[in-house]
């Protein structure tokens, strides 16, 4: 009895195969990089088998894959390599050209994180009573729904 091939799985399979080819691998080489058998990769690329967690994990560890592209066909096939190193706060105006640069700075700047935590702490302190009332209200609504 032939297995039913689901349309979404076929599209994923096509994108995975395109990714492999764009990276310049033959099936056997790619399977080895992903620590899976070449027959399993062949089944996945033909849409007959769902890819497993291990394959996705090894794919993410070894290649700059955009999983939005792979799973949904959205965006670029590969993501840009992440920046490393440091960026002093004096350089921020000269070095941030894109949204990705800004996000990298936000994630890696101790000054930004310290400032953000300061604002969050002040907000919580200034609004403590309102937050407590909101929590109590949410709990009472939840308890009423249970009854």
C-alpha cells in the first residue's frame, strides 16, 4: 500500500533539496553532515518521510539555515552570519546600518541591558499596586470560571 504524501511535506522536501544543492552537497555528503543515513535523507527529500528533530537540530548546528524559509517558504534560504565581538557605545551611530545591526547591539550591549533593566525596575516599582490589583482580578475571574 502506497503512503499518502502530504502537500506541505512535499513543499518542505523541495526546499530541503534546494537548500542542499545551494550548499553544494550531494545527498550522501549532506546526510553525513546531518548525522543521518542517505536513504533517510532521500525519503525526506522525496516527501515520503517527515524529517525528525535530530535532523533539524544538526541542520541548525551546521548551517545558517533560515527555518522560516525551510518550513514555510518565507524569506531567504540562509540567514546572515551573526556578528561577533563588541561594539562600544561610542561607535553605535557609525556602525548600525540595518535592523539586524540594531538587534545585535540590543542583545550584546551591557549598557543597553542595564538601562532596560533600570526602566523595567522603575516601571514595576511605580506601578506595583496596579499590577497587584490586576493579578488579583485575573485570579478572581479565573476562579469564577472554574465554579
